[in-house]
């Protein structure tokens, strides 16, 4: 395993504690709904907690390394929230944002609440500019909150979209579709409307066993197998660059 820089790891844990505090505040409302209840918090009630990291419009929060959520399919959001809550995802110490999500997901008390927030996110309009701290809006540059090899993708050359297309056609298109819109029957999420840095890091995680290695993760191992076929970080940059054109 790759050990995270201690300073960066502590910063990540501190951020996680902040999120835990937010979760506890909303948790008082969540406790109204037992685990086996068919009722839960509404997505509108719960999303302000998500917005702390993911942006008020679900556009992603680069300052806290949070991916864009707006327009993400409800079935995929549900699956990931279940994975975080059940500790199938977000347990590896090199996945600092994932660890934070595994902490916060405890407030998503029951399946009804998960369904509600997932449907709310799916109905959000994607495409708003990424949000930084204190409500500032910036471009695609992001200040990382921890130091590790996963804080940035290192590739020697500018991404080659043509090479990325070759990779996508040979390995991605069968599951994620010609336009990157995904396939619910195959459990493959859409890739459009997502940020390049998030997709790059997830491919690294799948490749290195940080994500998709848990035996309870039904779909993760499939992505892990694909990620391991990518020759290097240049290949990751290339295929993600092509996805960004879809």
C-alpha cells in the first residue's frame, strides 16, 4: 500500500470531523426515521449537508475534492450511498474523500432517505461552475486538501484525445455507451457531466485496489480489471480527455 503524507492525512481527518459535525446536526432529524422505516428525510432537507462539499447546485466542490452530483442517475447514487454506508467503499486510508463520505453516510439512516436524496440529485440541473470555499466560484483548477500521489495525475504529455478515443472504443463503449450515457442494465453510470479530475482519480483507485477490491462490491471489480489494462497515467489522461468531449 502507498502511505499518505501524515500532514495531508491529518488535514483529511480534520475535514472528516467537520463533516461529521454537520452530519450530527442533520442526524437529529434523521433519527425520526428508524432503519426499517418506509419514510425518511426528504432530499430537499438533506441536500444542504451534501452542498457543503458538493456545491449548492451539485456542481462539485474542488476545495473539498468533491465530485459533481447534479443529474447523476438515482440508481447509481443509491448504490454508492449503500456502499459507503455498508463500508464497501471509502475504507482505504489513501481514499481521503471516500473516508469522509463513509463518515457522513451514517446520517443517511434508512433506505427511504437514500432513495429520496438520490431522486433529488437526479433532478438537479448539471453544468454549474465548480464551487470553492466561502461560496467562491472558480474554473477547473482545484486546491487539494491532502498530499498524496492521488492528489494529481502525473502525465508527461498533454492528453491525446485521439488515443483516448481508441481506448474508449475498445474498452469503455460496451458498458458506458457511445455517448457516455451509461447503461442501467449493466450497472454502468453515465460519464458525461462529471469532472475530469474525479474520473482520473477513480481510475487510479480502481487500478491500485483502493476502490473495487471489496468482495461485496458487485460492479467495482469489473472496473478494476479495465483500469489495470491502462498502461500508465498518460493513458488515463488520454481516455478521460476523450470522455470530456462527449
